[in-house]
């Protein structure tokens, strides 16, 4: 009864559920938006890094993207968030951007680095004979990549992309470092309302667990459908 009363006080009487729903919305929007940015950016980077073109621009982009991937894969997301939000963006005149937008951009850049390696591995996993078949049909290297290789690579990397989304969901917990009302900060403020953090933090852990469980099952269902379509 005591635990139930604590729950009612924190989430019903004090309206904590409203903060929780707002935080959940911010967490989901940030993670989904970042994944979309990451997939677009990461696929582009993978395509460029695997290109055999001798074009000076392509060579320059390769050097830049290798450094980009090394930075975002080699440093903690919290460091990236703080450094870009408080140092880089103000220096280039973007210091007035809303913290929520900045969070999406930074998480998108972070995801792009990881997705680029995921997509690169997926592309390399496609049999080289597919490329030769595309060229034999008269397709250019770009057309072969877009119409034959990438669709097959995407099938190969669906589970890993799912894991990337799960990671994004959990990593958004550091958004509060730049003042964003994400799920973690929302529950911290709920606990601060009466200085009782046990129930809010327990529910916070359950909330992340449920989110991850849902995403994991969605990815598994997508995998099953794709395997079923391949057999047909």
C-alpha cells in the first residue's frame, strides 16, 4: 500500500504522468529522427568509402568521412553532445538553435557514423557476382549499387540497424545534459517533486525495458517477413 500511495502521489496527484508522456515523446522523436538521418547519411558515406573513383573530390570526401567516422565512433556520445552544443555550434553561429533540434542533429551524426560501417559491411557481404551481373545488363556502377547491391545489403543489415535504434533509445538519456526534457529528465523531475526517487526510477527502468522489448520484436517480425518473402 505504501508503494502504491507513493506512485499515486508522484504520477497522479502531482501530475507526473504528463511530464513522463512529454519525455517519452521527446525520446521517441529524437531516436527515430536520428535513425532516419543516420541511415541516409551512413548509406551515403558507405557508398563513397567503397567507391573506386579517382576523382579528387571523392578522394577528399573519403579522407573527411574517415575522420568523421573515427571521431563519432571513438568518443562517448555525452562528450559529442556537450562539445558540439557548447563549443562547435556557437562558434559557427548556430548557438540559438533549440536544444531539442541540436540533440536530433548530434544523435543523427553519431548514428550516421555507425550506420556507415553497418552498411559498408552489408554491401561487402553481397556476392561480387551481383555487381558483374548488373554491369552485364548495361547498368552503370551507381545504378548497380542503387538498384541491386543496396537493396540486398539492407536485408542483411536489418538486425544490426534494429540494434542501432535500440542503442539510440538508451543513449538519449544524456539529452538532459543540454537541458532537453527527455524521458530520463522527466522522471528525475517527478522524483524531485517530493524527493522520492525510488518509484520514478523503477518505472523509468521499466519504461526503457518495454521500449527495447517492443523495438526488438518489431525487428524480429520484419526479419521473419523478409525471410518468408525470400523463400517465396
